[in-house]
C-alpha cells in the first residue's frame, strides 16, 4: 500500500472488484449499480455489512433478497441490503 492510498480506500477498491464479479450477470449488475452510487460514502460498518453479503451469501439467495422476491434473514436484512433493493426496483 502506498502512502497516498488509505486503508479504507484500498478496502473499497477490493470490494469494487469482488462485488463486480459475483458469478452471475444479474448480481454483477445489481452490485455494480449499488457500488457506483454508494461505495465511496459507506461507513466502515456498512463496508463490513457489504463484505458479508459478498463473502457469505450465495448468488441465488442474494438475488432473491436484492429484488424483494424473498425476505432476507435478520442478520442480512440491513440498511445496505435495503439500499441495493431500492436500486434494483428503480
């Protein structure tokens, strides 16, 4: 890491890559819209939440939750998922 790139910015760059390579084109689009609009302004807590969605949730479940076809379990039903859902319904 260089002196010019903060740890938080490096984390955002890694999430940008991983979020855009989910495995399904539909999820790549949903994540891409979300990241384009919100990634630069997410708090560290929200980054933790977003990272959990990327690392822990299978693509099929994420898509159902992000599009509102199914309710997410409480641990994933967060402000971050709601922001993603709002963009998927726009």
